[in-house]
C-alpha cells in the first residue's frame, strides 16, 4: 500500500472546554493539529475524487466537534475529533489529533498543555 500523510497544523478555535467552571463559562483558545494517514492506492485505483481526502471538509469536521459540545477534558475532545474523521473519510487509515490549551490554569507559567490521540481504521473481518 501507498500512504500519504496530510496535516492540518495549528487550527485555532475559541471554545468552552475545561474542568473548571470558569473555563467552561468564559472559554479560551484551543489549538489543534490533525495528521491524517491516507491509503492513496484506493483513490488512485478508482481515480475517483470521492475517495480522496477533502481537507477543507476535514477542517469543518474538526470545527464542528470543537464548537458543538463542551468537554471537561481535552483528551475527550481529541478522541471525538479522531472518531469523526475516521467515520467520515474511508481513505483515512490512521488519524492523530493533538489538542493544545495555551496558558492553562496550573498555578504557574506554562506555554501550553498538549494531548495526543490516535485512532486506526479497523478492517472488517
């Protein structure tokens, strides 16, 4: 198989995620990276645009998950984004999502906290 990796780097969203009530009420900036490993063999064999990855659509799915629900944990946010990508793009064999929360409320100075989650397409047996 031949694989192509498509990356969406540092997509930024203002959203209302966090454990603290103040985070969920006032919101904050979240940065997201998506790495999508695609099986280009299937797309090339069928020479079909529907089998390729529309990264504008992938961005819209990320935005939808970030804005549609409030998550207590950025781990849950990363998981839900990965699930949405795997469910909606058959060409994606693996997706890795990184979610960063800049300047988290840790009681000290920190650039960001980052979570990484990967999902793999499970082949039907």
